[in-house]
């Protein structure tokens, strides 16, 4: 089938995403265009509590940031 009239054409477009700092496309684009940095920074104390060894913390190349997704539903593993 060949269409020659644009009024016969339709497009179905959808977008869904879940990225740090934005739970929907509108917030994502607002953050992106606004230069919002959507990573979390962690203190040395928080990293130690998370089990990061001192040898890693003392590495000058270790970056103390991580993208964090909020409001995630966590289902505990079932016990067998």
C-alpha cells in the first residue's frame, strides 16, 4: 500500500525511562538541558560503611560518585 497524502500518515511514539534524578522523560530533558548533575556524592565515612576498603579510598583516581535510582521496589529473595 502506498500513501501519497500526509493526512493518512500517523506516528505512534512513546518514551519511558528511569534514570538518576528523573523518573520521567520531562524531568530528564529538563535536567539535561538545565545542566543538572544527577549523580550522588558520598563521603569517606559513607563509603567505609558501604564496605569500600581504605586502599580504594586512598586511590587518587577513585571517584566518589554513583548514579542512584530512587524509590525502587526491592523484593527480598524467597527462602528455600
